[in-house]
């Protein structure tokens, strides 16, 4: 449905640590540095979707979307728990701890990354 999502970072290395840990918990591979100017890191696969973190192009501080959430898909509740724990351990702040989601049979969690972007995960198991 989408090709890629990109979010800005105010501290790219802190965001890299956060996403290295949380996305690894979901089995999403880091592809490393994507470009030098502005610096950016890439995760995922072009066939299934890419996720990028980047320094801002204009050099101004990164901001997060008011009302926006980027939701990743997990395969199990255990992955949701591992994703949440990895995020908290790597500079994330809790929005919602892992719990049943409003969708029957689903478990979800949400964090703010080090820049304040709202990131979530959901499992339908």
C-alpha cells in the first residue's frame, strides 16, 4: 500500500538506536546509512515497504505530526511486548503499554521516539 515512510530526527543517532532496537524486535532489517546529505538511515525492504529516519533537509528542528501515528505490524503478542521493551530501553517514551486493541483479537502498543514521533505496533493473534 505504501512504498516508504520517512520521519525527521532531532538527534539522528538517538533515533537510530531506537529504531535499530524496535524494528529488530519485529524482524525488520536495518539497511544502514541511506545517504550522507542530509544523513538518513533505511529499514525494511522495497518489496514490502521502507522506513527512513533523517536529519531535516532545511536544518530546522524536526517536528512530529499532530494526530499522526505510524503503525508497524507484528506477528505475535510477544513481538509487541519485545518491541515496546526495546523502545523504552532505547530512549522511547510510553503512549500506551501493550494491551488489547479496539479491534477484536488484536494487541497494540504505542511509543514516542526520541524526536516525539508517535510509533505503534499491532498484532492480530
